[in-house]
């Protein structure tokens, strides 16, 4: 028996198996690429725990404040969308924004998955959490936490979906050294984030804090 051939053959099989395993798609990620699969109606009230690189904070969501937004957030959290997502725009005295997924293929699926606007029933007070928009009926996955009372946003159609009930001190500690995003500032460029994901952020903005996991909690 040619022992060398046997060993090389075994090594080849192991390598082939490793390559096949590495090429396997993550079922959770693949499902996440189908926004139409996430259309549950949220409970009247629920809590989301965001476990971050600075520590945990909890958001209590009220569906009667913004039903479409509350439903979208509920489904995104259940999908695992916010896991390993960066706080990419943190502006002192204003807000902390997050919600662009680290995998471009996931964002490509969710970018056109817009929801209609909710009526603004609550003011954008300190600690209130609101979906970001780029115009009428353009909400998708991005959220922000108000660092102060930003009542001026109310008239612009920004409808809070909930408020931080535990851990606002954690949010206050999020890294804000990069400031406003490009092209107006030196922070991350959202277009680059959409196309390059966390690879772009890790290379150019390594100090950004991030969400480890986001889960629905009792």
C-alpha cells in the first residue's frame, strides 16, 4: 500500500469537506434576506434588550405610538437583524443612529422594503427611539436614540416607537469621536456601509460601538 497516497488522499478529502462546509450558507442569514417572511403583528407592548459593547439597554416599545414601526422593529429583532450592527452615527447632544446590517447582501434585500409613515403621537424626547427616514414613507431598518429632547423632529414626521427604560447611561457612553457621517463630516459614509458592510467599518472606524445581540425579553 502506498502510505503517502493514502495520507494525501485523506488530506484531500478533509480539505474538500472544509471547503464545502465553508461554502454552506447560514440559514438564518438566508432567511433574513427575505423581508416578506417577517410580517408578524407585534404585541401591544414589548421590550427589546440590546446587549452592546458598552453594556445592555432595554427599549420598551408601544405599538399604539407607531404601529407600523413597532411591527417592523419586532420582526427585525426576531430575525436577528441587529446582531453585530454598529452605532455608526453618534452625535453628542443630538442622537445615536444604527441599523445598517454588516452584510451588504442583507441590506440589499431590506433597502427597498419600506414601510409607510406612522402619525407622530409622541415627541422625540431624550431616550426615545425612532426610525430614521430619508423622506415620506421611506422607513426601513435604521433607528436612532435621542440624546436630548428633539421636539423639532416631530414636525418632520419622525414618530417614536418606544423609549429606553433601562440603560440610558449605556447609550450616553457610545463612542462619538467620529461625529457626523461623510460627506458632511468625517464619520462613516452610508453608501460605503451599504456596499461593503462591517468590513468597511472595521478598517476605517474601528472604535465604533456595536450591538452584540438584540432580543425580545419579558
